[in-house]
C-alpha cells in the first residue's frame, strides 16, 4: 500500500477511510494501528471490518484480546492495550495468529514488535482537535 497522509474531520469520516483501505486488501495482511487513547484506532478498525463485508457493528476486543470475523476474508481484530508483556501473548499463541491466512488488525501492537514481519501495513492516528485526525499510512 502506498504511503499517504489522510485527514479525517469526524468519526464517521474515519470509518469511511477504514472502508476505503479495506477495499484495497487482498486477504492476508497485517495492519498495525498506532495512536494514543481516543485517537480513532477502534473506529478505523470498525471501518476496515465493515468494508470487508461485516454487516453488524464490530466491537472492540479490549477484554477478549482477539475477535474473529469471517466475511470476504477471515479477520482477526486484536487489541493488546491491557497486556503488559510479550510472554502473556506467547502463551496465548500469538505466533499462530500471525501466521494464519487472514487479515490481522492489531491495536496497540508495540508489545509484539519483535514478532511482526517486515511486510505489514502501519497506520498511525493522531488527534488534531476533538474530532479531527491525521492518519499516516505506510
């Protein structure tokens, strides 16, 4: 995916940006989402998942760690915010998830940076104001 910077003026626009990114996916990507709390990572994830064909409302996997969806492609939406170390994820089988034929959307991926292959999509969301976001894709 080509590097780019996109501005979003609302949560709805961030959702639409996620859908647009989803339309370019081929089915076996790792998407890393970086940003502070409230920067729009979950909203962008919801747009990605809905853009891949999920008709319900995707929920944040903050408490279950991984939420799976099977639509156009198999999707694993992961959120590592509450975790405090790589050891807990290794026991959980994170390496198996990373090697699956699926789209992996990972919020708070810093904890597993040593395991991430070079071929991934990195998206960083930064807050400009209460509603505006800058979305860096590389």
